C-alpha cells in the first residue's frame, strides 16, 4: 500500500481531486422529469405537480391506522420533559416503539415492516417529533439513512433477508460517514477497509454517529485501498455494532436534542465479511447520496411538526396575553409574526406532502425537490421558532421546567428553538445544500458547455462544446423572453369565485423562473470557470428557486383542498398570504444577486485570517478550554471503555 492509503495516514487530496470525487458520486443522468430542475431552467412545468398527486386508498387506510396507534402512544407513553431532564430516551419508550412497529415504518411488509408510504412515514415523524424531537431523530436516522434504506435500494436479496427483519422489529441502525477531520469533503475519508481473505478489516474513527451509542447495526463508509483484484474507493458496509474492536468512546452532548444517542465510534482491526459489503467497491458515496435523495425528507417532516406546534402555542398564548387593553395578537407587531408562522407552516406542509407523494409515485426525479425541502424547511422552521420565543417574551426564554415550578404552563419554546437548530446542519448544512442544489440546477449548462470552461480540455474538445452549446442556447434563450406569466388569464383555475387570486402568484412564479434562468446564464457567461467560487451568488439563486417551489406547492395544495371541500377557503387565504410574503423575499434576493458585499467580504476575510483585525478582539477573556481544534483520529487501539448502551427489553 502507498503512504496515502495506509491506516495511519489521511489521504492527501487536492481541491480538484475532491471535486472529482464528489462529481463522480452524484447521479449523472436525468431519466425522469423534474419540476424543480425545469424551474431553474426557466420552464414552469405546472403539469408535473398539478393536479396534486394522491396516495392510493389502501395506503391511506394503512397509514391512518398506524398514525392513530402512534398518537395514542405519544400521548400516553412519551414524556418529553423527562427526556429533556435526563438527556436520554427511556428504554421502555424505545421498546414500545419497536413493538408498535415504528422502527419498520418504511420496511416492506414481507420483511416484517409496516410498508408505509413516504407520505405517511413523514406524517409519523412529524407526530412523534412533536412529542420529542430526539425520538424523531432516532427513528429517522434508523430508517432514512441507516441500514434499511441503502439495503432497500442497493442490497442483495440475501442482505435484505438477513438484516431487514431485524431492522423492522428488534435492531437499531446508524449511519457512519463523518470523521473528526472530514465533513462534507468525503474525498479525505481516512477510515480504511483492507481486504483480507473473505473479510475486510476496518480501522478508523467516526464522529457524530447518530444512534451510534445504541445501535445494533451500522452502515459504515470506509476507503478500500486499490490493489490487485480490488477496484478500491469509498465503500459501504453493514457492520455488527457488537463486533470485536468497536468502541463507542464518547456520547456527545449538544445544545438541543438532549436525548440524541450520538457518539464517537472507533474501529480497530474490525473484521467484516465481504458478504456485508453494500454494492461494489467504490460505490459508497453514490449509495449515500442516492439514499439521501428521499432520506432528506425526514428533516422537513419534523420541521412541519414544529411549525404546527409553534402555531398552536402562538394562537393560544397571544389570545390570552393582553397588553394596552387588547390581546397581543391584535397588535400588528405580534400579528405579523403569527401570520408568518401560519402561512409558512402551510407552505412547508405543501412542499413536504408534494415531494413525498412524488417520491412514492416514482414518476419524477425528486433529487432537487427533496434537497430544497430540506434546505427551506430547516431554515424557515428556525425562523418560526425564533418568532415564537419573541411572541412569548421572557417566558419564551424561560425553560418549561422553570415555568412549571412557578405555577405556569410548561411551554418548551426555548427548547424547540435549540432542538431545531441542528436541522440547518444535519444531512448537509445550508451552505453545502446551496452548492449541491446549485450544481444540479446548472447541470444542463455544464452538460452542453462544460468543456468550454474546463482547463484540461483540448482545443478540439472546446470547439465541439462550442458548437453544441450554440445549438442548445439558440433554442433555449428565446424561450426566456416571454411566457404564460405575461398573459392575464393564465392559470385561471386558481382564481375561483370568492377566493383570493392564486393565479396571479403562479404567473409571478412563471415570470420569476425565466428571470432566474436568464440571471444564471448571464452569470455563467460573465464568470465562466470562476462560477463555482461565487458561492454567495449561487446561494441566492437556490434560495429564489426554493421560494418559487414553495409558492407553487402552496397554490397547488390550496386548490386541491378547495376541490375536495377540505378547508378550501382557509387554504386559499393561507396560500395567498404565503405567496405575498414570499414574493417580497424573492424580490430582495433578485436585487442581491448583483448588489451585494461579496467582494468586500472576501477582502475582510483575508484580513481576519491574516491577523489585520486582531486588535478588535482585545478587551475580553476566552472561556474556551485547552486542547486541539480537531481531535486526533489515528486508527489505534483505544484504552477507553465503551459507553455503548444496550436497550433493555421489557
């Protein structure tokens, strides 16, 4: 083995090599239509989402029956205050969830699971997450990114027969990718899996292993060295958590999600049968990213649940709290916050249900939709929780336990703010999601014109790319000039008599989509190969797309509810309010595409890193402790005792 692949050294990877690894792992083809992809190209394909897709009747019946059982369990068996106080989910709660089938919600019935659709799986997560978000994280990490989902998509039949029944009823699973010095740059992955006979030998350290402290089965990403008969590369394995050589070194503690069983796991010469490898060698990152396409929907599901709770508390509290002779809800400064929470919760649920139903139908490619749902849901839920704390005032900053101790209702507003904060980091931080979505959004451009800006391509390659790009843009650009959004009677179905005019909002979305596509094209023409460094610009492009997707989903959901006679008038009001709020944000983002401080910010950052402003830090003391910024992750045997927790049955 070379020095770059020995267990004792971290791979040395250039920026270009890291990008190549990430690019190789993403899905290259678009075999199915995508509403969001078309939106970023300036094409408003309302036909892809309207009429709103619906679940089958038997799926609804099965899902509703389980939700009723889960609701009863949440109301009678889960005490969120106990989990917050003790910083752990009681064994009997976990055992009860297993008996209920909650660990097998997404697993097919032939393996002992419940076989719920994505729609009802997400409704269940929203429900149980409202009882305590740490339980939602436990179930989500187990099924959305843990063993069941990658095996469902990439596992052999033997692997499914062996592991899925265990995951459905008895075993908890976890997903292990992150390392102390590796986050969103997996090309530097240091954990190794060296082939030895019919086994692989794992060495390395994994950080932030959600469920890792209580897991029975692990999905581990490790680097297989390239050798004779072995392609090598980052590879996925199912690993028994009780295997010799595995040590859970620490159970991590966080500002929120206090019941989260998240730890540091060390592998020292852990033998894993080759039969436990998921997919071929080198396919690990592709498996992880493909799994996340739908797995990411679990986070906005819990954000929707949080929004519903914020709305409930805001409504109840602001109706009884009086200031200056009337309820605080009737003061405009507070009322605008309540309107934001109500409208945004409606839109988030619209985005979630639409994306989930499209995932169930499998007619559309939803990789961008799911990523937008995660990005938008996590950002907006934090804003809603922050507004709730503000509405509650001093009581919002006070803990539920303190409120109860002095005789008031124990409302955990500050807890929901702390618990939601991680969602902007979990499963791809907001910054990484911006880059990931932006890459998919400009895929069509890179497909036809990428060779023009690739320094490694020959003149002949660039000439061919130029001809290909010319043909593409000759057809595409003229279509960005005009569209249905300029016709007063377009989308007339969305303006029924006696209801707000949602058709006007859809016309706005159509016009804004074309404007966004023109802006993206102009930026690519201006910056060419430097486009990937313009992260501020790309982030705003994605944020505009997220708002347009949310507006579209909100309007489609409102019309669906009106057509079915289910709170249609109220749904139209909420959709109208959301779209008006969203349009203000979109216009601000469009303005900031070209009027911003990005260049100045880069100069200031260089000054900060160079020490030019160290004088500004004077006059304080730093309460931080000593120690390295990043812990040593050398793959050696540890003297520490494992803190792995065994869930006690009964």
